[in-house]
C-alpha cells in the first residue's frame, strides 16, 4: 500500500502560494504534516489548512474530508491580511504540492 505524504517525495509550493506566504510558513506546513499528522491520523491525498489570525500570530487549522479529526497549531509567525485564508496540500502519488483553492480548479 502506498501511503500519502511521504517526505521522500518531491515537494513543491505553487506560484500563488509562494507569492503570498513566506518560505518559513510554507516549510511549517510540511513540518506539521511530517511531525504532527503523519502516523497519528490516516491521511488522504488532500489536506486542508486554514490560516487564522490569533492575536497577530498565525494559527494553522488542519482538517480533511473523511475525518472528524481536526487540529490547530499556533506558530510564532506574524499574521498578515495578505495571507490566503486557506491552502491545500495535495499528494498525486509522485509529488506533493501546497496550492491555493483557486489553483485546484486549474
């Protein structure tokens, strides 16, 4: 059985994500997948991450369609209104990509 979100796969962030989020925040999403989710929660190939303003800092809220499990992780990064409200992490079996919701339709 092939598992989703294997950190040995190639990982990317879409152009839209790179333009709107700092690299450290993108890296934090990959770390959340690897450290906080993988092995704890059965993961589908599509993960949802909401970026929330928590008193001026970023909180990342994880969810996915087939599970009632949700998790919020506070990060030390300043929040910006320029950040997207949500990003997706998608694993197509060969590579993994963090995308904006609008980019999933392309």
